[in-house]
């Protein structure tokens, strides 16, 4: 069962990567958000996927919208979530 979950996460992230590399940042954000909601709240996967979602949103804000104030807010939130992920991993 565990190997299946790991494999599924890898496949999800592989498709996310394809979307990002093709400049489809908003689509990558939406794609991951569908899976993120299914993870146990405050787990490693929850934070990891949330960080990837925020990175896609950040790229969208910068490249597509030229919204640098919005990008700054996303960066602050992402740093906060990276800190939370580190705490979860270390505990």
C-alpha cells in the first residue's frame, strides 16, 4: 500500500513538472490543488504539495500577471510553509 502511495505522488509530481516546464503555471496550481486537499492536514505530503502549489502560483503571478506585490506575499507564505514542513519532518 505504501509503495502505491509513493508511486502515485511521483506520477502526480511528474505531470506537475510537465505543466510547469510548458509554462502552464495556473494549470499546474489547479492540478496539484485537487490532490493536496486529500492529504492528511499538517502531514509532510500536505506541506510539500502546498509548497509546490505556491511555487506554481508564484510563477503565474510573475510571468503572466507581472504582479510583483502578489508574488511577494506568496513568497512569504511559501517560506512559512517550508518552515512548517521542516518542523514536521524533524518531529
